[in-house]
C-alpha cells in the first residue's frame, strides 16, 4: 500500500466515524477515492450521495466521469451500462454541461464497448460523441473505421430502413445514403495510417455494394486481392463485378478492355462465372466475325462443367450447336 493511499484511507476512517454521515462527507470520500484510483468504491459513494439529495449538473457530470473511469478500470459490462445511463441522464439537459466534455466521455465509453466486441453500443457511443462536438469528431480515425465497418454489415439498422420496405426504391435510396455517409467518414482517415489500410479497404468493400460506384468497388476488391487479404465471398463478388463491367465495355465498343476482364474471370476457380465469361468471349469473337474462335469459346463453356444446368450453360450449348453448321469441326 502506498503512503498516499494509506493516508487517504486513514482520512476516510475519520470521516466515516460517527454513524450517519452528512452528504458533504460522502462526496468528499468519493472524491478522495477517485483521486486514489479507487473508481469502483468511489462510484458507490457517488450513487449514495446522489440518492440523498437533488443532484446538480456538476455532480451528475462527476458521477458520469467516475462511471467511465470505473468501466475502463474494471472492464465489466455492469460498469459500462452504469456509465451509459449516467451519460444519457446528462443528455436530458444538455445545456447544463459542456458538450465537448460529454463528447469525450462518450468516446472513451465507446472504446470500452468496442473492446468487449459490443459493436452496436460502440457505434452509438461514437455517434453521440460526433453529434455533440465537431472538435472531438475531428480527431476521429479508428472511430470512423469502426463505424464504417459496422455500417457495412448492418446497413439496414444503421440507415433506419424498415424491413417492410426492403427491396423498394425507397429502401435502396436510404441504404445508399447511409453508405455514402460512412464512405465519406472513412475518407477522412489520414493516408499516413498505413496500419489501418486493410481494415479501411474491407470497410469500404462492405459499403460500396449499396452504391452505384461499381468501378470503385472493383478497385477496392482488386487491391485487397493483391494484398492477399480478400475472402472467398469478396473474391466471387469481384468476379461478378468483372463480368458486369466487361458487359458494359462490350456495349460501349471497348472490346480490348472487355476481353481483359473476361480473361481474368476465366482464370478463376468459380465455375458459374467461368461459363458466363466464356460465353461473352464467344460473343466478342462473333462480333469480330471469327466464327471458329466463337465456337471454341462456346465449347469451353460447355466443357467447364458438363453437368451444369444454368442459364449461361444452356446459352453456350445452344450457340455451340448453331455454329456447328457453319464451322467445320
């Protein structure tokens, strides 16, 4: 036991003598314990003091600060919830306390929730901090990242889109607006934070499908692929984007660009996408009046997975049979 703490405890014993203590003594004990780093015991005394009298904004703020400190020291869900309730009580009369101080407390509490993998409450805490103080929000970096990653996997909740309208234009518009807002936040993270690069790319990859920025989404997934950080679902999503953009290149007469994208899909391990790529390569060959090359691609499409019965495998078989009458085997 340090001499400082021993002295504080001795003082508390003296203050505690005499039965029922006045509220001022309880507050004094609470403050002394907080100074000594005994946040849990201090919090209990603050609660006792608040129960004995009508609280003031200053006392409520002291209690909230102590609750956040206790949550950081103890890393327990109970203390985080106490801190959250204390901060929510302050928000009932926001004009009575400094918004920047409250924002910083919300930010600190948000990280305690994030450490406990409670992403929803962390997201909400950072949202409160951002709304309360632009000054605090300007220092966000990893907070923006956590918000973006959470929004990418829970876009419906974050955007406030009701389940009853999912799949409608209104829902798509709400989801797109939410994604754009969080993409903007991710863009505020300094480029010098190279340690966050992969996580930023993953967060953007989760948000971009809700927008119409397909070229940018493909660029993000390509970078993840080159870094060796792409998962199977995103790898297949990348193949789908290559096919979609290749089709647009074909419509615009950019055959070279379309062929480059299609060849990348053809080199992948995704059978359905490979068949579709082969059919589109056949279309390019037909457009160049090269029936033999087109027939080769349709045959490749049919031979990729003989038992496949998808739309594109049926198209490949139909076109192969049609060209057999025009081209010598």
